[in-house]
C-alpha cells in the first residue's frame, strides 16, 4: 500500500478518454485499484480541446452520465470529481 508506506496522502488525477476509459466498468476498476494501493481517486479531467486529440473527446452529456453512474455504484470518496480546466486559476467542477 503506497499511501501507508509513505505516510502521505496521494491523490490521482485521470483524464477521461473516449475508447480508453469511457465506460463504467473501467472507471470502477480504476478507482478500486487506486484505493487498494493507498491512492485516492481525486480528479477525473475532461480532455482539453487540443489539436490532434479530437478522437479522444467525450461529450459533456456522456461524461456527466458516466460520473452519475459512478456515483451510483461506488461510495463517495472513491468517486473522483469531474472537472475541466478552462484557463482559470482553479478547476471547474462539472
């Protein structure tokens, strides 16, 4: 368990990617595995709209639905916050 070994709270930041981790089962397994090794799932980022990565983009509606489904299947601290960077000083919760 990494978190217990280091005595430090580790927080994970993942990016939601179409065709990679855009299904409930994958997100559940990721959160549970992270927690098993002492890392808290903290942020689930929407992909920045950058040239060349359009094929990984997920619609806001799909991301919100996945996040709602995740909240329905896992307890609170295992559900990362769905966020987007919008060139502001802080993250925007979705």
